[in-house]
C-alpha cells in the first residue's frame, strides 16, 4: 500500500501535533506516496536493524525512537546516525518514527505498560494544554442537526470519554444580502431576520482543517458566520504519564517482583520502601523524572519510570516509591503495541517485529 495510508492512520491515533517540541517524529526517510510491502517494527533504528530489514526484504522500518533528533550537516558515515540514513537510502528503505506523540496518548506507550501491570481506571498524569479549540457557529434551525452531525464526524464534540457533545442556544440572526449575492434565505437589498441555533463544539486543534471543511460543506449559507478560538483547557486524554489502580493492593516487595516479571527488567533501582502496600501506581515510559511531583500529588504509592540520576532519587522524600526499571525495559513493549495496531487495521499487510536486541545497556551479574 502507499506509505502515507499507513502513516496517516498511525497519526490519526497519535497526531504529530502531540509530540514534544524537541522531538522529531514522522517520516524521516522516504517519499510518502511510495508503495511499501513489508514493514519491520523496532524500538530503535540501528545499523543492525537496517541490515535485518535488508536481509528480510523489508522496505519500511517503523521505530519508536527517531534515528534523527537534530539536523545533519553532512553524510559521510562518521557516526551511527549518518550510517543508518545512508544505508537506508541506498537500499530504498523508508524510516518512520512515532515517539512522544505515542507517549502522549492514553492508549500509547504508557497504556501498554499499564496493561501489562494490570492497572485499572487509568488517567493521564499530566494532561497537555493548548490542544483544544472551540467552534461557535450560527445555523438555521432546520439545518442545525445536519451541521452538528457533520462536525461530530470530522472529530469535534469529544470531551474525555464522551462524544457528540455540543451546546445549543436558540436565537435569531439578521443580515442584508448585497449585490451579486445568492442568499439561501431572504432577498438582495432587504433586511432579513432568521431563526437560528448557536452551536458550540470543542475539537482537537489538529482537526481544524477537517472540522472547518465539514462546516462549509454542510452549512447552507453562502457566507458562514463562525468563531474558532484556542482554549486553555487541558486535554484529558493527551499528556504525559498515566496513573491507575492495581486490582488488589500489593506488598512492596511483591510489587517489585511484578515489575521485574511483567516488564522483563533485569535490575530495578528503587528508593527506600515505606512499609505500606502499593495500590495506586503512576507510570511513564522512558525518562519520566519530571513527573515525580504530579505522581505524588495524584497519590501514587509507586512511580515506575526510567533514567533516574542519583540525586533525583532523594526527591521522593518518602512520599512514594520510585522504581527505575530501565529505559529500554519500560518501552520495549511499544513494539508489540505498534504491531497490534497495524495488524488490526491492515490485516493483509506484512509486518513483523525485529529480532534485534537494540538495548545499548548490558548487565553483568
């Protein structure tokens, strides 16, 4: 299939607008209109993974971590990033990365961790702001239902786990059609009064184009009166980390054992145990130290993440148990998540998981 069909679907689940400012998710190598036949999914795109793709006849690599984070000024193979890009281009292999945008959606990286740990009633730990818009439009009464339904179909009207949400107020509008117009109601040069419904809906800012397109296609007026503006509200389903409840409270040592088993962690670095059962758990794949305070505020008995530095462990101050399971270990099941997403939507498309262990950290025991 065309590469952009696959990437557009992935971005409908984890829009690029949701990635962090420092990130570089998206199509890194390859043309979006090319045909792809066989994809390889990995956490990292390393030289070994590209070699594997060549050997298996894969023409697309989908990785969680982008191989390119910063601009490249030369391609002479002096480091592994340049060598990966050179080899991929030489063998006509496209590279696509889906990183913090997948971290920041409820069903993404952290959702997979929560699933493996059996967490229930999960919520975003630190919801993002500046991701929601509101549309206000004035519609003739008899057309309000059709306009609302079109807006809902375009992605408007979702608030948390509720959909088809709108606010409607009855009123009337006035206008005078000028020369050269073709008014839907009223006559040129005559002041007209029309009974209208004021329709208000919220939508993700990345859906702006689709929402306005549906509005203009459905609204009967020649000139549509509407307002669209950014909201300060936080998006309840987009943001960093997750917090949820274990099915039953666990002894702290038993919980650490659960982490080691379910996340296949070789080593768990943790703060002093508090002698209290673990019931409420916060998780963040990768480097999540910035979420410690939100985790404590949310009442987390344990905070599962990675990449903690020595002095940062002191910040727990006995208010929660920090459990550092390792960066790779916390995110490795993202590969399985991506495989499941693609296979469910495109069951006849050939996609497989890498057989390469890309974890750069090795353990001696």
